């Protein structure tokens, strides 16, 4: 299902102003542990109904403070393991995002999970089934990451200009489109039953 044409098509629908305005200007400093840059990219990624960047809720702010308080540990030897241990039971989506930021690994969220599951199992998860939940988030993320790296290598054989970020955008956009299709099917089904 996922080839170079898929990546080019679906990544073109991604709102690149998010990257240009909120991600690209801060990602290098964030990878070096700059606290303000980490906040900027976290607010860009923050999940919720509303525009981006979006302020963090109280619980997300607590998780973010935990990240900042331990940032020197995460940037040192064994940092990936320390981050995983510290966020083994809370903030699964943000913890995986911070893993992406600090260690240059793929982003994983509900939409990319849907694309992964479709490619692996041939079925499309509902948005609620695709939500990333603790405490299993690191296990599923490791599986996703291995799959993502295989897919990236495969599509780069077809088109070596495709980047990791372009594949991420494509998977996100495809998953988001599937959620919209599911909503449309549900709402049209309700209209039919009311008649």
C-alpha cells in the first residue's frame, strides 16, 4: 500500500506552515535541550481541539516540567532508557513526541498508528482504537519505529528524495483522512436510520 506515489500524494496535503512556523525554527535547539525551544515544539504538537500552537493543560504541563527537570539525564548516556522509564505510565503521546525530538526517531500518534495498522493488518482502526495509551505505548512504538524505517528504506529506493519527515506527513494525512471518512459514514448512517 505505501509506496513513493502514496507518500508524495498524501504528504502534499499536510499544512506545511506548521513545520515552517512552529517546528523547523525550534527543532535543532530543542534537540540540544533548550527549554524554550522544547516548549515551542511541544505546544505545536499538543493534542486538543483548537489551533496550534496550543497551551498545555495542567497535566501536560506537569509532564513537561518533568521532562525539563530531567533533560540533562535524557541528553546523557542511556537517555532514551531514562526517558522511557520516567514516562512509562503517563503522557504517552507527548513522551513519544519528546523521544522523536531528542533522539530523531519517528513521530507516532493516532493517525500514524492507523496507517501502520492498515499496512500491517489490512484493516483500518477506529480513532478510539488507535489512541496511544500507557503502559503499552513504548512496545507498540518500537514495533512502529522498525516498520517505519523499513517503509522509508523501501520508498527511498523508488524516490531517494523522500525524507523521514515527508513519510511522517503522509502517514498523518492519510490517517486523518480515514477518520474523516469514518465520521462521514457514521453520520450518513444516522441520517438513514432517522427516516
